């Protein structure tokens, strides 16, 4: 009976995967293959932050619509081993390059990539926005940073530049520059069940040249377990160099972050899908940070043609920006539900609750809904 059950799950997963991956338009001419994809994510969001709390003359809009992502991507393969990708983003009428890279795939075990893409750090970050189970990766509540800065009269929060380091794991990693998009070069590949990627990057973020003579280094290794249900373990390290001005003099400093992650299940695979990670390292100002992030989703196929699946979601993210300070930690709690249509097209509903440690800061929340069009 167990063999039949696993066989049925595997068949369902393979059929779902086929419907997810069948959305790419491909044109082939001799040794050249061109694939065109795109995504539009249209979001409605609210915020509980008032103008008085944020200390702003004009209060944050209680509710707002926005184009969260508008991307067109061209994926090129030449002679089966030369690959490239260009993916600009046009959201909110701002043109930004997200991915633009060339890759020489010498073998499955070794490829050389150069350009701009996501640094190989953090499972939550490297999972595509078109496939991740929650709407936002981090605490993205309008007016929250301003409200916390106003309430930070006792200097409880640490600030990196002009940015307060909020107690949420993904917010810290992105604003400290340990993950997300950057320019560089990397070696990557797969050796059996082991995957790896290690690279050198500017360390200044996307669409930016380097600011000093130093470089940032990031790497991640994963291991896929030989079991029927997808199970993958990962380890990563990110070392970032950055310029800091001290007494009017610019000096280069370094910080390091480490992470361990686990993924069980897969996108639109019937049953449980779990993504979890723990991180820690230098907060680049003083002391160290710690964080953890876990997202659980359960996909229920409906067997219907239009709404193909219903997926309840629960996310819990915690971080302590500076372990040497009290009352600066926080928790992001997000319940939600996703309605899946064909492929990666879906409607998503989330309610984010940011709960700061202690009674120094006020709790805030944001209700949001997002329509994902993928083609």
C-alpha cells in the first residue's frame, strides 16, 4: 500500500511540474534556442501605521495598489552549453536590471557564470518570487521604519547608515547586503546529489559598480536526500566588504554571515512544503545578529480546471539585530492562503503582523493581496 501511495504522489507531482514548466515560449534555430518568459505581480496592501506614529507630515496611505514586479526575461542557449539571460524589471515605472548574465556550462559538474544575479545565500531569497508561498519575503509594512525610528528615543535600535535594523531575518540580510542581486562571477555545478555555487561579487548591490578595491565572497552548497519526498539541506556563507566613514575618513570594513537551511516538498507538490533557515553573523555596525525564518504551506489539489489548488500558508520570522542590545528583536507572523490556477498563475492573500520585543515599540500589521500573472 505504501508503494502505491508514493507512486501516486510521484505521478501527481510530475504532472504538476509539467504544467508549471510548460509556460515558456521557445524559438529554436539551429544551435540557438531562445526562451521568453515574464511575470506581473499586482499588489493591494494596507498598513496600520498612522502619520502620527511615523512622524510624517503626510500619513502613509491606509491602502494602496502597486505593480510589485513587471518583468520580461529572455533566456538564451547556444550549442547546448552557452547560456545567457536578460531580465529587466519595470515595476512602478522604474527600469532596473534584475538578471543579466552569461554562463559557460563545461559539464554538469562545472559552469562559469558572470554578470548580475542573486548571490547564492539564503534559501528564502534564492527561491523565485513566482514560486515562493508568501507574498513578501521580509517585513515590508509601509511606514514601519519611520515609526520605529520615531520610537527609538532610547537608541534601542542599531542603524546601518540611515536604515534602522528591524528585527526580521530577511530584512536584515537584504539591508546588510549579504544576499539579493549583485554583480560578479561564480563557479557552480552539481556532483551527484551535491550542488554548489561559489562566487566573488562587488558587494554593492544590483546595477552598481564597486566602491572600493575589496570584493565580497558568497557560496552555498546543497545536498538532496535519496528519499521519495523532496528533501534538500543547504549551508551558505557570505562575506561582504563595505565602505564606512569614520571621522570623515572612508575605510573598508568586512562582515560575515552564515546560514543553514532545509527544504521539504516542492512548489505545487501535493502535501506539505516547508522552507526553513537559521542565520547569524556581523551586523556591520556593532555586535552580531541572529535570525530564523520558516514557511509552511500545504497544497490541496482540487481536481478542477480553473482553481487547480488551494494552499494555506503560515510564516514565522524572527531576528535579533544586535545580540548585545535588549528589546531590539522582533517577530514577523504571516498567515495566508493561495489560490492556484494554471502553472504559476495565482491569487495570494497574506496578513503580516510585526511584533517587536518588549514594550518599547508598537506592533504593526498589513493586510495584502497579490495577483500573479506568469507567462
